[in-house]
């Protein structure tokens, strides 16, 4: 996923941008400013394997959208009911871990197989 698409999807997750709408430049800039910080934090924990200026691999896009959106909760007016859901989906280093954190760790596990194979019965 290109970074431009990623930034817009984060804003859609926060309901700042309507599904088919365009983001305002100041909203995009806030996501652009926060993403490198989140990436650096995840890189130090061994939870990302791509560069900050590179496109995000598709299999990592959804958990990264959730994590960055969670980091931006205080920057945008997010309704209380949505805030709790977004924290469950994207908060880092919580107890229990968020669904996005678990997904990132699972995808980075060398023993993880993303698709299942077909069983053969004789």
C-alpha cells in the first residue's frame, strides 16, 4: 500500500474523511508527522521489516492503520464509543495486546503460514 493511500485510510478509520472523500492537507500532515514516530517505535521492538519511506506491505497494512489511528485519537474529535473500539484494535503494549499488535507479531513469526493448505485424505 502506498503511503498516500495509507494516510488516507488512517483518516477514514478515524472518521475524519468520508469513505469517498478527500482529506484536508492539515489532517494528512498530522498523519505524515506521526507515522515515522510509530514506525521507529515498532522498528525498535522488531515489529516492522520495511523502511519508513517505503510502501507498506499489503499484509501489514490493516494492523498498521489501526495502530497509527490509535496514536492519533487525541488529535481528532473521535466519539467516545469509537475511541474504546479503536484502542482495543490498535493500542500498543497494552494488557491484553490489541488485535493489531497480535496480528503484526503473528505475521512476523517465521513459523506463521498465512494461508492454509488443503488436506489430503486417503
